[in-house]
C-alpha cells in the first residue's frame, strides 16, 4: 500500500507544434534556485519510450475526472450556505477567507484544480513502476499483485498530467493554536505537532527538504503491468495475465465485512472514506488444472 506514489517518475514535455516528446534532465546550475534547473533533451531513454507508448498519460485518471465534477458541484452547493464564522459572508469568495466552512471550500477547490491541472504538454511518467512490473514478470512470472494508492491528490502546485505533490511540514514555535491563526491560506491551516504544511510549486529542492509523492493513474498502471507481461518473453500477451482497477469502496464491498464497520449514523469508513484511493489487482498465475 502507498508504494506506487513514491516510486521514481520521469518528466516529458512537448512544445506546442512539436511532434515529438522530449525527456527532462535535472542539471546543476549555480545561477538557478537551489542550484538546479530542468533541461529538455530529445527523447532517447528506452524506458521512458516504453512507458510513454503504453497508455494515454495526457488524460487524468477516472478517479480524478470524477473528483473534478464532484468538487465543482460541492463548491456550488456550499457557496450558497451562510458562513457561521463570518458575519454576512454569502459568497464562495468571502466564505473561503476563514472559518471551518472556508477551509472546506478551499480544500475542495484545491482538489478540483488538481484534477483538472493535467497539461497536454507536460506528463510525469511512472517509469519506476514499469521497472518494478518488468522485474516481477522476469523473476516471478506467476504472481498475484495487489496495489493500493492515491488516485488523485489535493493541493498539487506543479503543472502537468500526473504531477506530484511536493510538501513539507514547517515547524512553528508559537504553539498549535497560534500556528493555525498564523496561516496565510485556509487550506494550509493544519497544525500537527506544532507545525504546518507547506506545498511547493517545484520539485527542484535540496534533497530531504520535502516529501514528493505522485497520484497513481491506476488505469495507466494496469496497461503498464500488462505490457510488462507481454515483454517478459511471451508474445502476444499471455492469456492468463489479467488486471483490473477498483475504487476502494468497491474493493471493500467485495472483500471486507462492511456490515461490521457501519456506524449508527449509516456512515461506513471502509466505503465512504478514502475517496481518493483505489486498488490495482493483477494476476498472472496459470489457471488451476
């Protein structure tokens, strides 16, 4: 669980009017911020090419698309409610300035923006996942793989399809309450162990300064796993290699005793929570005789 989001990715770019993608290199540059900058070079890496050709990475995953619609509807509905924390605030713009309802609105807005932020000119490819799948098929051709991870992430500040969330916890010596008041944006009003979250608009940071994790395009990863099954030495794709994607709610409904986790108010954390997660289920074992 939550392994795919931390695997290495490769960034590819395509300038308007250019027919070919370019791979991104990170090079040292004393004149650049943090001494690092991106440099686009002609695509030559075979791993990047295999990953790029395996799926349509320019489109957000189904979970992200659904989230965008849901968040837009939620913003419209919530923006019509009066804010009990702000006297006279009746619009989404004014409500979002402070208070619990404002925090919720800004969080939904961030999720909606993240779901729609995929740029057709920039894609972050899960090349690390492809390497993992190819190694599994080569060393353990008959395996059963279950992956669970985030299908979309809120507050992503970096442009591009499948772009990562780069975040760090900034410590505050003023105490948890003062830290919350100190926030410059309601979405960041999250006090944890006397600190706050800071989201960056770049991954070109000193090593160890922030966490970098990616949303998992599970339909695309499914295609990667199936491609790896084919390239493992059996062509065409082996008939026993099967993979499918399920949202967490469906997976739990099928495999968990959800009647035991339902609350008195009908809320069920196994099916009603973790809406930005899903499962990738892969099986290359031969059928039983």
